[in-house]
C-alpha cells in the first residue's frame, strides 16, 4: 500500500539497525490496522473541521504509527502521513508500517519538512491540548506561524474508543497473564513476608510472562503501578490519589501501595495488579479474607 503512505509489512532492516524485527516481530501492529486507524482519524478530523493533526503524546502516536520511538506523527486529511523521528530512526522503520518516515533533530525543522514532503502547511492544525504543556504550545505557535491550533483530543479519543480484533487480542493476552500471576501468587504468599516482598514476587512472575511494567495513565500527577498489595490495617490507609484504596507505600515520595508491613495469618489481603502487554492493560484485583 505504498501509494497510500504505507508499506505491506515490517520494513527491511536498515544498515546498523538491531534485531528488533526478529525479537518481537509477532507484536508489530499490522499495516492494515494502522491504515484503518488513520482513516478513522481523518474522518474525525473532517467532522471537527481541522486540516491536519500533529500527534506528540506517546500512547497516541504509538496507536497511529505502531512505534514508540521518540517521534511525532503528522496526519493530513488527504496527503500521506509523515512520521518524524528524533531517535531511533532505524527501529521506527522496522516497527512502523508508515512509508514516509523522516528523521529530524529540531522542532524548528518541522514546517520546512512538511512543506518539502507535502507542498504546504495546513490552515488549522490539531494538537493534543489535554496533555501538551503550555510552554510547548507557545513553541509550536512560534514555529508554525500563521497556523491556527485546535484541540485534537476529542478526535483521537473517538478513534481509540473503538477496539479492533487485533486490540482485543492484546487485551485478552494481558488478561491471561494477570490470571496466571494471581495463580502463581497463591503458591508464593507466606505469613511474615512483607507486602513489598510479595509484590516483588508477583512482579517477577508477571515480567517473565510478558508484563511491560509501565501502566500509563492520562492526567496530571497520575502514576500507574502494579504493586498495589494491602494487608490488614494497610487496607484502611487512604492515600493522595482519588482511588478506593491507598496503602502505606514505601516513603512520603510515593505514599501508596505495598509497604514494609509484614503480612500476618488470618487477616484480609487485597491484591490489585494491572498488567500491560504490548501497550494494552488488564487491571484485575483479588481479595482474600
């Protein structure tokens, strides 16, 4: 599908690239998946009246490009998308089915590169105002002179809310890993071990099964993690987060989740252990009294 801005599969390895295509080629997002997502984004852009979108938030450009390399994805309503990559260009070319992948070293290059590849800049440019820092917005406004910026968040979220069979398969895999971690936990829990020690045992099992460790959350000062293990009175400790359970945590710097409290016999234990697999999350919990 190169004529439409995509190639049919993982690109041939560039000189100097590592073996990412061999290590996790089974996890690469298929080209038809990316093509469909960008088509839906273009439709949403049309409905909301902006000409192009510059996608800078990692979960979003991973969703629309298939790579999490340090990048920005430019999607025009009618012309081929461009993936601007700061690093690593070789890995991005292996991971993403987008044909037009261009290296850059400075934000100031973007208007020139867009003009060089597509002929002109848009009149209105969508950007993720829900997560973009104000200083970054001011920088973009200074670089893209004469371009009006609008919020692309609603259009992007409309696309991401529809889960395809490929995405559902990733979520199901994450759910299976979560189930296996809980089953393994039944054999590892011992009276006298600390909450954080039990959490570390679960984390080890999860990592061996493919858990990526990072639980991304959309919002200021929100931090996702897996070691939410509470026992006895720890379950009654509230935290700074707007969540139903808090816990002691390990320090004032992160005062929630598993702490150093020793787990005792005949007391309630709450285990909330989200799993991330290939960017998709399954968040499950178990309670034992």
